């Protein structure tokens, strides 16, 4: 069995000590012990099957909602972007999208088929897998409202289909079967005027670009909005816009964004996140919850600036 699954037959790209700063939208993060970009789904399954059973695994989409700490990620990072790229029409209202497909590509694909409901995905700069893990949403749309079923894989390479009812889905939060990761989703859309839907979202995106620091290294909104309020309003009202820790600064354009101005470390970003949360708690009595997922180990003391 093992001989047939020997790493020599793998067709993906295997790297060691890969700097995660290359793979996150904040442009920070220490090295991944091992970084694997599978050639396709069969190759990914084979890779998983030959991993030691206790190897720590972290799945990465486009890294647009992760803060990888400066000490990096011990174990193996599985990169889906570029790997799980199938995007096909299953029937007149259903599209199957691989976990590695960029959300805006799905939005355009559906619109070209004159299927509507997925246009908001054009506003999510991540993959389908990341959108499923986060229940990403924009402009009133939310990923899991489209999900007909999802396909997952576990660390032994076993693939399964699941219905939405098997997941607890909330605002930017999804819990499901443990030890399984998304490899694809079937999305249910409605027939309609695709071009009109996309044009409307393009307009919304243009408007959003006026109020958010798009184009600068960030992870989008750092905190979830608390019920009935906006994290950005609370942060701004504490006078925190423009506050910096090293190279990490609270955006002057949108207070719920933290920008890497060029040479920030993950430790500086995380220190600023903690300071913002503490200040809002002290001032307003509201505990902001992080939307961004912080992963990995802090840098060793001597490596810190
Ligand atoms: C400028 C900017 C604007 C943004 N605007 C929005 C917005 O409007 N709405 C919104 O919701 N988000 C927004 N985001 C945040 C982010 O784009 C979304 O959360 C997105 O869904 C993350 O996708 P990703 O592929 O980059 O995931 P990653 O950041 O790579 O991963 C995020 C989490 O998902 C997990 N994950 C990734 N792939 C899989 C998989 N296949 N199976 C299981 N788990 C997986 C990771 O382990 C991690 O825990 C924005 C980010 C930026 C930088």
C-alpha cells in the first residue's frame, strides 16, 4: 500500500520552510514546516494518505483572513488555490465549485450562465473553501445560503458529501464534522439576468472601495460586528484610527481594517488587535470578537524585534 503511495508519484509542489508571508494578504507570517500545492484532487488525496497520522495540518485558501504568527506553522500547510479548481454547471440551477476557485471567478461564471444569487461573491477576495469555512458574506449575501451540499476530505483521504443541516452556520462562523476539510461545494442559484446582477455588485464594490483601504495589505475586517452595531464605529469612537504598533496601523479610512504599512510583524499586528479590543471593552463595555483566524507560533524571543 505505502509503496503505491510513495511521495515520488506525487505531482504537486512540495516545499519546506516556506515563508507564509508570501501566501497571506497581510504579507506577514513565519515559515510553514511543509507547504503542499497539490496538482489536483487525486494528487491531494494521495498526499494526505502518505502523511504521518499525527502530522499537524492547516488548510489555506488565499490567506485573506488569516494572521500567521512570526514563528510560522509547524506541520503541513495544504494550499488549495491553484489545486481544487473545478468549476462546472451540474444542472440548470446548480454549479459545482472546487475549494480552490476564487470567489469572484464563481460570481462571474454564474452570471455568465444567467444564474443569480452568487454575485456578492465578487466582493470576497478568497477561495470557495475559505468562504465555506468563514461563511463569508457581502452586500446582504452569505455563502451558506447558496450551499446545496459540500464535499469534504479527511486526513486519510476519504471523501464525503454533507448536507447543510450537518453544519452549524452563523455570522462568519461555521462548525461541522471535525477532521474534515472542504474540497468542493454545489451551489444552488436562481435563473435571472446575470449581467444586471454583476453590474449592481460592481457598483457596490466601487462604492466600497471609497470607504475601505482596498489594495493595501490587510485581512479586511479584523473584528466581527457585534449585534446591532459596527466594530468600525466603536473603534473609531475610541479615537484609534491611525494608531500604530511598529508597521501595523489602524486604517485611517476604515477603523476595522489594520494595515501592514510595509514592514509589520505578525506580533505587531496582534498587539494592535489586542489593544483595540481592550480599548473598546474599557470604553464601551463591548467585547469585540475577532473575525480573522490567528494561527501558528509566536517568534522565539531572540528573533523578535
Ligand atoms: C480587502 C479584503 C476585503 C474583504 N472583504 C470581505 C467581505 O466583504 N466579506 C467577508 O466575509 N470577508 C471578507 N474578507 C475576508 C476574507 O476574504 C474571507 O473571510 C474569505 O472567505 C477567506 O477566504 P480565503 O480563501 O482567503 O481563506 P483563508 O484566509 O486562506 O482561510 C481562512 C480560514 O478558512 C480555513 N480554510 C480555508 N480553506 C479551507 C478548506 N478548503 N476547508 C476547510 N477550511 C478552510 C482556513 O484554515 C482558515 O481558518 C476580506 C478580506 C480582505 C483582504
